[in-house]
C-alpha cells in the first residue's frame, strides 16, 4: 500500500478524535457508579444531566471557535491549543472534589474535543492523496469509534473495582496523557497542511511540506498536482468573501451539503441509541452487569465495522453510495427495532428479546460502517479552502446542538412514547435520504480542487507555464536556479478555467 507516511500521520492525528469518543462515552459509566453519586453528595437529576449537557454545549462552542480562529492559527497550532485545553479539562475532571469542579472539567474537555473533531477531518483531507482520501480522512472517524469502544470496556472493567473513587477516577485519568502526546507530535514531526500554507501565502513552505507528504509520487507528478492545487487556491482566494451572506451566495450548494451531512448524523438517532442503550436493555429485563457487557460489545462492533468499511469501501465504492446505503439501511433497521421491542419487551421470550437486541447491533453496524467516518470526511472535503474552517465549524456545531435536543428528550420520550421514538428518527432519516439522492455528488478519487466541478463551480486549468513554475520552485527549495525562478514568476500567465 502506498502512502504509509500519511497513514502514520493520520493514525497519530486520530488521537484527537479518540479523545472525543472516549470522553463522550466514559461519562455514561461514571455517573452510573454509586461511588460517584455518594462522593458528589447525591447531585440532583438536573446536575447529573448537566454532566452531559455542559459537555455537548462545550463541544458546540469549540466547533464554533474554529470558524473564527482556525484559519488564523492554522491546523497545527489550533490543534495544539485544543490539546492544552483538553489536558486541563481531563485533569480537573479526574481531580474533582465537588460537582461544580467536575462540571467545569467537562465543559473544558468538551470545548477542546469539539474544536478537535471539527479540525482533524479537515487536516487529514488536506494532506491526503485523492485515491486514498477516504482511508486517510476516514481514520478520524475510526478514532471516534475506537474511543467509544474503549470507554465501554473500561466502564465494564471498573464495574468489578472495589467501591470508592477509583471506580470513576481511574477511567477519567486514562485520558490525561493523550493530549500531551498529541501536542508533542504536533510540535515535532507532524507536517502542516500545504493547502493552508498556500492560503497564508507561504508558498515555499507549502511546497516543502507537499513534497514530504506526497513522497510516493514521481517528481513530475508532484509538480503537476502542486501546480493545480496552487492555481485553484489562488483563484478561489481572488473571490474575496467578507460575510456568511457571500458564502451562501457563491458556494451555497457546498456549504449546505457540509452542514446537512453533520445535522443528518444526529437525526439518525445514533446518540440517543448509544447514550440510552442501557435503558433499552433494562426495558428488556436484562440485569446490570450484563448490560455493561452488551454496551462494550456494541462499542466493539462499532469500531470493527468502521475500520473494515473505511479500509475497503470508502475509496473503492464512494461516499455518495455509502451515505445513501447507510441512510436506507437505518430506516429499515429502526423500524425492525421498534417492532421487536414492542412485541417482546414485556414478555418472557428470551429468543424474542435477543432479536430486539439484534436490532440495536444491526443499527451500529450500519451507522458506523456506512456513515460515521464518511460523513466527517465528506463534510470537510466538499468545501473550498477559504471556507473549510468556517463552514466545517458551523456543521460540527449543528451536529452538537441538534444532538443536545434529541438526547435530552431521550429519557422522557422512552418513558412516554417508548419505542415509537424510533419513528421520529425514521422520518428524519427518510428526509435526508431524499436530500442525499438528489443533492450529494460523488467526490471519490478527485483532488480537493477538482471536487469543485462536481458542484458546478469553476476549476482552473493549468498550462505548461504553471508546471514550469513549480519545477523551478522545487529547484529553488533545494537551492538551485534561483534566477530562473524569478524569471518564470515574472512571465507566468493567468490560468485558464474550465
């Protein structure tokens, strides 16, 4: 397989999304421990609910922060800032001596991982080769599912720990080193985004980073791809965008697709099923420790299906087909799950209850296999460089904000309308299936610049002069022919458009 260097970088960057998945999942088992309840002096239901609510609110604010400072700081520096904040947040959670301190740690950690999970897919999409972007970009989604799986297994294991603070402090403390480790990697060997550097006017630095990242290419291939990338970015930057009104005037289709694909994921019901699967298992009469084991198996299936489809489907089959297949599958599975729970949850039929649990597991295979990595990648890659941070931040914030609504409604919905809550998500998913069918174009195996044509936007056409400029630019980067570079720079003709 080509691109091992980039795969290694992607795996390291996925520490950021791993923290998102782990810290999100670990709260469920933390607040379930009686030792935590007693230590925090029996917090009210409102304060206990705030453990999830302030975290998700922090995620939304973190994602929105990226829209304002992400481009100004650059991908690497912004992620470094988030690493510092998430480390502080996880330390405060682990060392909390009262509920106020615990909530403050949750808010800080949520803020950091919200910014991180909106940035890592952008960063990975910008350093990926077109033919491997599904794999490289998809690794960020795999980081989320891996974090979810690990939080479930750690929660299950701590169910056997002796009563006391260790039951809940140890799982929280496991998170502390990862922000430090990622910060060190960002400060040493992780390359900056060549596209972000070009946007900042750092052409020579961008060229050096691009050569490092695309080391699998021949010299002329590097020159041609960099020339196209540079010409397209310079063209897009010439269309100065001063407001969000202009964003939606010039790039309405691309911006709305990015936001829709993130809003869509919350409205499939994935977070409700994930957070409240224990309630669903309880309604089937399953005992407590078995419930934790079932949740851990849920996480394992999520990660396994996510990895397999990221490796073998995203680049080979394509984003559009995976999104449409995933949405269609979720509609069928949620109807099946609702019917199974209605028929068997108040009976003694163990086989029937097994079929009801199967519905939850089929859902996790379909969602994490088809949508989890695909949607985070697709939402980033459809955007032009000038909007990637701004709109991706809005898209991630929309995911978190909608998630707050549907998740907070979960306990009441399951208490009052029970399994009929599934049909709310069936209707929402059907709406997005129709939207995806008509408005989501395919992006696989296209460079980020070539994707513009899939949305009907102009794509520059490079000529020999552009390629020659890059040949001499690369010679300059190793100290050759500086006079020649200057001469070519003076005679470069504007790129044509197709």
